[in-house]
């Protein structure tokens, strides 16, 4: 599946070229492939096992050998302030990769994303648009384009 492959490709570039964590905002309707892309990334970072959507838990952590990967799903977040109570700032450092679904629900509490990925499901295919928000995001998109 191309969406999983894209996630794995991003993971490979993070591990081998960037060598530091990234923050990615994922936009798209329900079923557009946000969790599927994150699944590819988490597997590409070395996780073996199930990768599930954190719809009810808000965040699913993955403790990997050299990395922390956090998959956030803010769909059910009632108030961005809830993120402060869960210690949101602790989830962002140089060896952490965070993929955040429904980032608009955490507006004002989330750091700037390195990259924004928009996923749209059209005619039984997913279309993906990548946007860099930081120099790190620009570097990643440049590497992906090769």
C-alpha cells in the first residue's frame, strides 16, 4: 500500500538523514489514511506489532530503541487546555517523532509542525500533499522528492 510505504520512507529518512525527531500534522477526513500513514512510519522506525488509532486515548506512545514515537488523535479533544494537563510539552524533544491527527483541535497548545500532510481520498485512491513549515520540514520534503 502506497500510504504505508510513504510512512516507511519518511521513517527511513528521519533515521538515516535527519537524525532527529519531527513533528507532523495530519489533515484529512475520517478514513483518509492518517492512521495508515502513521502505521507505516511507526513500523519503519522499528516497531513490530499492532499500530492502532489512539482515538479514545488521545496518544499512543511507541518506545523504540533510539526513538520515541507518539501518535496523537485529537478528534475527541473537547478543549485544547486538556493537552496541558496531560503534559503535552514532554512529548516534544530531539529524539521524539510526533504525528498529530486533527491538530486544529489543539490550537495554541501544540508546537509548530515541521511538516503538514494533507490526505484526501479520491476515486478509491489517496492523494497526499506535503507542506514544509520549518527548515527541517523543507529538508525532509527535499529528500522525499529524490
